[in-house]
C-alpha cells in the first residue's frame, strides 16, 4: 500500500488526525484523556511545537500544530508511541493502538488556519455529543474563548489576533465565528491532491521548494508526488526551438512527473519520440 507523502519544513502547519486501530477507542475514560494531554505538553516542549487547536474524541483526535523546526514525524512518533505504551500498560492490552499512519494535512496558515481550527473544535457538535463547544471539556475551545485559563503549552494568540488587537473583543468575535461554523462547509473539500490546503500559490510553492525529487518515489501515491506542478501549457509556453522543446519534455517527464503519453499528445509527437528525448542526457 502506498504511503502518504510527508512534507516537512520549518514553520509548517498541519491538521493531524490519528484514529484507533479497527476503530477502537483510544480514550476509554477521562484519565486517558488527561494523560494524553500531558503527552501533548511533553511532546510540544521536547520538539518545539506550537499547538493552535485540538480536540479529543473517543476513537480519534485532531491537532492543529505548527512545527518551527520542521520535525512532524519525530514529534508524532513520540506522541503516539509514548501514549500507546502508557495506554497498553494501564489497560493491560497489547498491540497497535492507532490505525496505521496518522493523517497530516499541510495547511496554509494565512488562508485556512481559522477554518480548520473551527472544523476541529466543532467535532463534538457534529457527532451530537454536546450542543455547544464549551460543553466539551476535551477541545481547545474553552481556552481560546477564555472560559478557562490556557495551559502554557497551548497557544491561542495567533488565532485571536485574526479577530482584533484587544483580547476581550477578539474572544467575543472568536465565539461568534465558531457559532457560525455549524452550517459552514468542510474546508477539507478544498484539499489539493489529498493533503494540501491553501491558495494556488501555496500549492505551487510546495511543489517548487518541498517535493523536489518525489516524482519517482513510487511508494507514495502519484497524485501526491506531482502536487502543484505547472501545467503542460505553462511548461511549453515559451518554447521556440527544438532544443528548448527537448528540455521542456525532460522537465515535464522527470521533474513534473507527466506520463510519456500525456507529453506526446500535448507536443504533437509520437510517444516513442518523447521516450527517446527523455532518455538523452542533459
């Protein structure tokens, strides 16, 4: 089975989801939830994470976390691994607690931070567990809305800054924003290639700066390996000479991951010609 492509860089923001193996509960009672929050605290301190929002459900959890050091994989290994060991010891169980690899959606902070935070906070409402997010003790809503004092490891300020400079006014606007989200569309409907949430410029930036060399990594889904690539029209836009055409073909084939048949159809060439050009050394 293809593994999801992991994009990690300093300052990256992620919506992380991790579910119980075979849909089993990963939190059986409040003691489990309290301990998991302690592990989030320890992991955030050890790996220098910034937590913008979270929600613990019964068989899964959501985190909106920023990684100033670009180290999501190491942080998640510690968080899920340490909690699994503690959980298994406490409940006298063995084996995998979590279902495979966690999901990690890469989020453009400036465009989707608020929408994703609201989506996370409203999970218990959508599941009909409570009528209001303040009634769910296991999300970050009460801290950001200022019903409770925030722990040191949680950072509500970035979200609140979107709603104004005066903290009290910002908290009131934040509560209204969350309330309005009950009927809002799921922001994940805008996902690009299954794991990127941001503007076209952000998606292209990921392709240009973060996924170089991933086109030939067959262990990852193809749609993720080619995320954000320029179109064939863009690649061949300024081609005037045969040499420029050949270089465009190589770019399209090896850096952008286009299939030989796709390039041949666009360039008006036989696929064998495109294949021959692709095999030439630059």
